[in-house]
């Protein structure tokens, strides 16, 4: 018996092209796809466990640049003590953060979110 050399992605792509419109809609619903008119950034998780996602770090850096802020300014806004470098470590070395700080960062991002990111 000959083994199929196609990858799972290739098989999925082929199945997608053969699927009806209703089957495609059901699949997109199943994977949690949001129509393009909905804000996707607000629904994306900002962390995986206690570690920030690369997308979150990019989003924060964009907002900081737009607001002419530094990570130290953000730490102060989030209520961290002066000299607390946990946020800087998370950005520079992918260090873990306290869940309370992740929740505060999520609220801050929602308040200062940029369109389309």
C-alpha cells in the first residue's frame, strides 16, 4: 500500500477547495473565526500562562511609541513600585509575570488599543 506523501496542511487545503460554502462557514465557526468587521485584537490572549506573547510585546511597544512613553512610564501607570524591573525583564528576556500584572496590562492595552493591531 502506497503511503500518501501530502502534508496535513496540503490535505486541509484540498478539502477546503472541495467544501461547500455552508461547510466552510461551519468550519470557520468551529475554529472561532471572527468576521473581519469585529475587533480581533481585543479578543486575542495577551499571554500564554505567565508569559507575554510576541504579538502583545509588539502591541505594547507600538502604543508606547505613540504615547512617547518608556517601559518605566508604563510600569508606573500599572502601579508597580519604582525599581520593579519585572516588566522590563518580560520584554527583554521573556521572563514570567505575575498574573495580576498581566491582568493590569490587558486592561491598559484595551484602554489604549490602536486600530487594526
